[in-house]
């Protein structure tokens, strides 16, 4: 019979501590009794997006960084710097954009459907 296995050194993203486990069915779950979202780690790791997503409002913007950015210095992100320097949405069009740094070192934006 397959047992629940500890995941050593992995912490629940909900702040429960080192409480993540691998269930017999293969899912990552937090087994802390008070965890508000037991499968949060599975949801986060299940996100297939590996590029930055920038959401431009009329006078604001925000970035969803890919998980790989957490391995480096998130505060010196080139996408973050270039989005901040734009002064507004590209061509005045608000929305969600996929952002990558092109071969020329500049940010390329692709408008995503709503």
C-alpha cells in the first residue's frame, strides 16, 4: 500500500510551515489541520505560464512574475524596470500582456485575450 510521503525542505505557501506531503495519488498537499488551502502548492506548480504577465491599467500596472524569478533577484527584474519606464499602457491599450525580453534587450509585449 502506498503511503503519504514527506516532502523534505518544502514549505506550504499558505504559511503552515514544512507541512507538504505527497499523497498516494501523487498530489502535493499540506497536511496541517488548519491550512486554508491544502492544495495551494499543487495549484502554483500547475501554472504552465513561464513568462511574465503584465497587466496595464490606464494609470497603473502590475506584474505576475514566473516562478523561476524567485530563484534570482526579483527586485532587479528587467521586465519590471522596462514596464515602469513606459509611463502607461502600450499604445494606450489597457489589458493583460505576456512580456518577454527580445534579442535586442527590449521588452516585447503580446496582448492576451480577456
